[in-house]
């Protein structure tokens, strides 16, 4: 018999053993009271099994409100459960309902967080993972010896299709590898996706015909399923190679359908992720989250960035990048997407701590706000990565690279002024 194994961080006013029993029962055969058909034979086959309990500490206050019974003592630790695959089959929505469903509402728990999961090989037979991943993206961009340098169209909303195409022309002429829509820009009345795709792809095709370099543009197709399929057809007609999806709001079933019917690179945006992970006693770790989306077939997945503009500490970002680069079923590699307040200044620490160039490095303000213009902003980031990989300090490299020197002065001053 095959099992899905899940590890949780748990806090409870009961003992950890009692909390583990409540978890295992609620998420498999049990309910609040014994029912006639929950026989010993049924429980032996379908009930979740408790594999491990590890007590870490005892606290005097609950992390979350609403737990019962009221207590002055709350045990904290890890609980590993094994769910029979028979309970859900290779069904991703039901897998998530099992691993991350009603258990978050159990009154026996004052904190509950999905830390990791381990899936049986049957899932690899049901889901083929990323169609392009890291290598396929590099092959299309023809960039192999450094991170892909990309950006986001800014302002996020308010531009017309023609204005967007003007920004794209400046970026491709400046040597960018990758451009994406903002997650706020999908198919609004002032910039409908069909018109935007036609205007932008004219620019990208023209540049590719003249130079041989194809710049990847990720069009945000997030919408109702039938509209996403219609927009994919338009993108294919226009020669686009990439689309973008807001994963958490499109949902796992719709994404799975897209993966099986979309010939494009799928750039996965995790906006809303903070709601699932920011509270340490609730939600899930990225280690579990990224396994689900790589299994479903995302080619790129956002991981935040070092010294970012959000709440996430650098250690968490580094763990996310490492997790993304670990094989899943021997492969299923998707490209980590660095973003959020990035410019060249984070390149040395990113490389020192992650030791990889298999990254999509996105900078919005870090390119558009360079004091010498967009082309200088792109060159400065490339130069920062050249220095990082060579083990040369940015200050030393900047002595012979004026665009990097200008970036160090401009963005370094801006950072210190925050």
C-alpha cells in the first residue's frame, strides 16, 4: 500500500499524542463521534497513521485563538502522518483537502503548519511536471552562462497596449532576456490581452528577426478557465512562448488543465503566498508548497529575493531556492524566480549563499530607475552577477564598469535612506 506522508508543526492544549490522534482521525475516517460504519476493518485500511511525534517545548500561551480546552500549558512539536493513497488517489485538489483542509480549524490545536510532504511514485505517473523548466527556458532565451535577467512592466496598470509595446521596445533593444506582466495586469478594459499581445509580439518578432535573439514575454492570462484557453490560442498565433498565471487564485485544478493543454512556458506567480505562510503557527512552508506546483507542472516559480521589500528574511528565501533546486521524482526542475526590490547589489550574497546561476533574476525599479537609463540598468545587473560569480567585490568591479558604479551609488544611497 502506498502512502502520502506529511509533517506538521503542531501546538496543542492537549498532549501531542492526543493532538496527533485528532489530526489522523479528522483527516481520514473519523468525525467528532464514532459512527456505525467506521469499523475496525475500515479504520485498519483507511485511517491515517501516526508515524512520528517529536516534542520540542511547552508554552504558557496559545499562538492562535479558539483552542479548547483552556489551558496554561501548550505542547509544541512535530507530527508526521501517513495517509493511504487509496483515500484520495492521484487527485491534487483532494490531496490538498486532506493535507491542508479542515485540520486548520480543529479546536484541539492552537497552532498547525504543514512543513513538508512526501508523495509516492504514483503521482509521478499521473503528473509529468514542468514542460520546459530550467533547461527549456534557457534554450529559448539562449542564455546559459548566467542568470536570466528580467523585468516587470511598470507602471503595473494604466498603460495602453501601444504604450506597453513602447516600453517593451526600449527593453529588448537594451538587451533584456525576459519581460513579464505585473500580476495586476491581466485582461482589463484599458489594456485587453489580445490587443496587448499583438502590439508586444510585433516588437519581439521584429527584434528577433533583426538580431536572432528571442526575448521571452510572460503574458498574464489569469482569468476564467475558458478565457485563459482562448488567450493561450491568441498567444500561440502571435508567436509568444510564455504565459503567466497567479497560481493561488487560478487554483490547482484549473492549472492542471492548463498544463495539459498549454504549449507555452508557464510562469507561476505566488501572489497571496504571504497569507499562507507569514504567521509562523499557521499555514505551510514553501518546501511543501513548491512540491505541489512543480508536480502540477509550473516552469517558473517566484521565491522572493534577498534584501527584499517584503517581510521575508533572507534565510527563508535561501531555503526556498535550495528547495526548488532539489530533484522531485528525480527531476521536475522549475526555475526559481528572484524578485522584490532587486538590483545588482543583492547578486553577491545571492550567489554566495545559493551557489547557482539557474535563476530568473527580476528587477523592476532596479532597471527602470537606474540613473543612466534602462540599458545601463540591465548592464549593471549583468556586471554585478559577473563580479559575484568571479568572487570580485562590487566596489572593485565598479572601478572599470561605470554602469555598475552608478547603480552602487544610486541604489545603495536609496537603500541607506529607507
